[in-house]
C-alpha cells in the first residue's frame, strides 16, 4: 500500500492565502462605514428639510449673563434683545453689524433700553465677523457669560461661530421667533433666509471649520 503523505503548507504560502482575506474584510468594513455615513447624511438632511424649526433653532432657555449681543438684521432681533434686557437677563447690550447698528439702537431705545447700556460694533459684514469683532470687546468688558440674540433660523450658526472663536466664554442663545410658524404645513410659509441657512451651515463648516451640529 502506498502511504499518503500530507504536505504542510509553508509559512510563505499561508501568509499569501491570508492577505487577500484581510484586504477583503477591510473593504467590506470600509464600504459599510461609507454606506452608514451616507444613510445618516440622507436621514439628517431629510429631517432638516422637513423640520427646520427644530433643526435650526437653539434656545438656551431662561438664563442670566454679563452681556447681550444683538446681531445685525431684522426679524425682531432688537425687540427681543430689549425684552430680555428689561427682564434682567443682562445689564448691557452689544449691537454688532455694519449698516444695522443705528436702526437697531433706535429700536432698542424705543423699547426702553437706555443709551448708556448700549455698545456698538459697526464693522461686521458676516456672522463670522460678528463673532471675530465682538469677542475682543467682550473680553475688555470682562464678560464671561453672553446671550446671543438673533433670528431663530440663524441661532445655530451664530452660536457655533461665537463658540468657535471664544471657547473660554460661555455663550447662550435666546432668539427671536418672528415667522417661526409657516402659514401652511409645508415649506411655502418660510422665508428665503431659512432655505439659504442650510447652505450657510455647510459653507461655514467647510471653509471656516465652524461645526454647527453640536447642540440640539
């Protein structure tokens, strides 16, 4: 009888057989991660599109601070800041934004805020500059707790910008809710600013590193 001889694969052969298996497993894991991230992005985008109020709005609730900041723009921002001031939320208001300062100061004074409580920052042209130009003034004031006042749809990006440039200062958001509810149960009732805000969120993340999705 012929004896059967079992050949043991050499170490080199075993290594060659194992390498493709490891690469295949890596590829599977990689594509699972990619597909998971893609699914999450689609889900997040759908939720953001259908529920802009819940997605874009950041409201810190009742709180006290060293200073209020009202960002340039309409939508009841100055009136909201005056309301918070009279409630004792903060002893002063910093008004930031080129072209909006004078009108916002007039609205603040009209709504009962004394001129002595108002500080101006009249150079900022963007939300990013609102933060960049206001933060040195806040530090000179010795402010450690600051309430941002802007429109509800702008509150997430505004808060992210200020936190990005001054992590040592505690920022809160108390937005205006003008046009918070659409006229119909769809997106027709929202202003164009709401739709543009999504593009701005992506722009600020990619170009400036301002990550806006930390707070919900």
